[in-house]
């Protein structure tokens, strides 16, 4: 497997079903386009169905739109309850970045609630139908993240958009770590994977409501960033290539900012099994959703 892996290397996806969260634009839309183009049935799980339909209209292949608001556990449950049949790959792509203080419908800090808890609940509710893998998007910002188990929702600490984002992205990697451990222990063939896009030009940036920060990120998008299509390659790599469970991919260029997908490292905090298990327990308590009691096992 070379580091110059591209969409031309995606195996035929005919007969496979993939859910991509947050697929109206940016990385999610690029991921959906590539998978649909390879023959997969792709479900765009989006907060705004009208925008989802507009995005789907520009895609070739078998594409469907369903409503999903990750900042509302009621919406997450409704999506899962409405699912029937096989689901080969779940791509937990949706996310928000460095936004001002806010709360989800269930009272969680907005970035932690959307980026981690929403996907945590969605994954566990859908897991009995998943046959192949779960892919969750993290970020190099996980390196600046710290998990405060006593204050996951920023109720005691002074809120920092950057640190809250870092915590949510670190949580994504710890979730993948513990999910893979549980899948292995359950004898399931399903694999938990993670990816990050490097610096990709999407509308994720520029939502800080701080003019200086937004201007800096807009400049970075023009000067440093790669395209959303290039940024989606690590996601597509771990979603379709034959890789071991727990794999984490990102760009192969300097500081993993841009380039072609390859397996990358993570911080010691992101590899901490005890913290991963403790975060899982806390997430299950907050969401009321836990690892399924029974899963299909290897033949």
C-alpha cells in the first residue's frame, strides 16, 4: 500500500451501504461523492434535509437523504429507530469547530455534545446493523486536547473554544480505541477506525464569531489548505482499504497538514486505555446509550 493512495484505489463498493454524517458540504460531501461513484448506496445523514437534497442532486449513483441532528439525542434515536437492514460502513464525519459557548438540546457543551456524544450514541444504536466498520473523524487538534472527566461539559472551567474543540477531537480517538477493544472482546468482525483530514478548506472554519480568528483561518484556507476532496482521502482510505481495526490515518505531508493518506500516530493521551474506558462510561451515563448487549460474531 503506497502513501499516494487516491480515489482510484477505492475497491468496488457495489452492494454496500454507507451512512455519512454531515454530508451537505466539505469533507462529508466529498466522501459521499467518492463512495457513491464507486457503487455504494450512500445515505446522507444531515441536519437540514433541504440542503441535503440539494447536495444529493449533484451526486451520481444511489444516494438518499435522512435527517439527523447530532446535537439532539431525540433526533439521533429517531434516525437509528428508522434504520432497517444492513449497514456496512458508518462514517462519523459531522462536526463543529471552535464555536462560541453553546449547549445541545440535551444540555451538553456544544462541541463535545455534537462531535463526540452524538456520534457515540448514534454508533452504539446502529452497531447491531453494522457489518464492516465505523469510521470517526478526529483532528491534529487532539494533540492539544485534555479530557477532564469531572467537567466534560465545561460547567466549572472557563470556556475556551480551542480547548473544547481539542477535547472533543481527543474524545473521538479515545472512543475509537475503546470501541475497537469492545468489538474484539465481543468477537465481532466490525472494525473501529479513525482519520483526520489535515488542513482542508471547508466551511468548518470561520465559525468562531471572532473577526480576527476567522480572518486568520480564511487566509489559511487560501494559502495552506488542501481541497475538501484531498482532505477526504484519509476517511476514504480507512473506510475502504484492508486495514486492521484501530487504524488512524491522516495526510503524509509535513505536520500532517496535507498530502496523501497514510497511517499516522497519536498522542499518549489518545492511547490511554484507562481514560478511554472512563470516557466511555461517562458518555454512556450522559447519553443513556451503551455498547449493545449482543452483536453478530465471527463465523
